């Protein structure tokens, strides 16, 4: 079984320096690079199954976006926004691509990771040559955004790992059916024990700060900017939607097949926001798009 190496890169924000950790799978000399970026409260470990399956074909890089997992925190929580994340990924790619003369970059982004990928892929001279958007698009449901904001701002502590894992399982029901072992991993990846023996989610509570400042007017501006970014993308794009997603509507998904890169749409039945790509049938969707274009 392949194993990942844990590395880190130093990044810059307007408030100073911070480090971003990442897991790297596969041959470091492989010119075909796949970057996998997680959702808003998740971590790089979410992609272990996908990376295990594809690491013979790709050098796979899975960052913990700043404020999550093994990465550092931002000194100014108001900067926990897509532009900062895109900037960090440019720094990461400068590190990852430094040794190769001809390298290709593919991107797999779940939810927030997809928004980061859209931002990067839309830029002139972007290195992204293939893009997978996992249950995310330029139009975001307001009710779902408020749900995420409420979820982020809950400073929960659990008396035991089991109690925390049960909570993660309950709030993650939209992920769909998983085995007990898979639910255990999904919880273990994001729960950490503190010095008092309590368990909590492994992210900076400052992530909730930008959500508190969302207004109808700012949400409308953000949506217009996201659509402009999407329309500027020129690389082949796959859009994956959970059948019951409350964040990516089917109307938006269909619009994305007609605009910009005219994404190919695949819906996964029995799943909401967002497919975990822990299962062979979901991994096969990504494999087919990445290797059979």
C-alpha cells in the first residue's frame, strides 16, 4: 500500500506568513500532478482512497487549506476567503512544479476546494489543464450557506472520541451510505484531543468570521464574480453533483453544462453534499475523466 509524505510550504497573507501542510503521494518525478483540495471544514486525509487509487498515474498533492488540519492559522480571520486560498495554492504549485520542465496539473476540488480550483483555473496562463468540481458551482444556495456558517461557528467539545464521532456521523448524513470503518475515518481525520482530554474539530474557529459578514448585496456580488470566473475557464471540466445536494442545485448544474467550459455533468444517486469519493464507483468517475480524455 502506498504511503504519503507530509510536507509544508510557507505562504504569505496581508497579515504575515503562515505555513500550509500537504500530503504528497506517488513518484515525485512524475510530471503529471493532481491537486486535491477539500471542503470548508475537512482536511487532506479525505483523499486517501482516491490517492491510493491514482498515485501510480499521478503525483498527488493534497493540502490542508490554511486554518485546517496540520496547517497554520491566519493572523487575520477576515482573510479566510477564496482569494487568499488561491494565492496559497499558487505558492504551493510553485514549490511542487519547480523541478520539472514539462508538467501538467489536474485539479479535484470538493465544495470549497472546487471554488479555489475555479478561481485558479480562470486566471490567464493558469497551470490547470483539467478540472473536477465536486458538488459546487457559482450559484450557492443561501439557506445552505447559512447552515455552513452556523456549523462553523459552533465551538463544540466532546468528552470522548466516540461522542465526537457520533456527532460527525449525524451532521455528515448527506455524504450518503458508508461503513462503520469509513465513518470512523471521516471522524478521526477531523477530531483532535486537547490537553484536557476533550475532543474538538480540528480547525480555526476564525473560519466562521467571513460568513458573519455576508449580506444579500455581498452574496450577489460574490455570485457574479464566481460566474465570471467560471465563464473564463477553458480547460476540460467535470462537474459531479450529489442527487440531493442542497448547495449545488440541479438548475445551476445544468447551466454549467451550457456556459464557460461547458462541464460534463455526472450525478451520484442517494448522496447530498458532498460525495466523498471513498468508494470505487465514485473514484471510477474521476479516473475515467482524468485518464480517458
